[in-house]
C-alpha cells in the first residue's frame, strides 16, 4: 500500500515551510497512520460481520472507505506526533545569559 500524492497546499503550514527532512518524516508518518487506521477498521469490520452473522456484498469495501473517511477528516493526529518525535522542529535558541 502506498500513500497517494499529497497536495502541498493541504499540508500544515509549519510542515510546508520546514526543511525537506521534516516534510519527508511527516509524509512517512502519514502513511503509517493511514495503514494503522486501515488495520483498525478491518478489525472493526471483522467484528461487525461476526456480530451480524455473515457477509454482505459490500462488507469488503467498508474498511477502506472508513479509513479513507477518517484520513480525509484529518486523521487521528498520530502523524503530527510521530513527525515531532522523528524530526523535531528547529526552534531558535534564546541567548544564554552571562553569569
């Protein structure tokens, strides 16, 4: 599974203006988040099939559609947290006071 191309206009402003390494980290984290959401929705769909007592013709489409809906609505916020852990934003240091 691969992440579809991301329109840079849709990236958070700080990611758009960040160095390429941070942009790459965000893209990788977004792909991981999408894969995780899809796995979770597949598990949910499996449980729902068991609870309803069988399969429907559209049951196989539900996990991907639900994962796409979650990601289109902004995801879980995991990509941002992973990016901050993998490639922290560079913040300007305050000048150290002379003692």
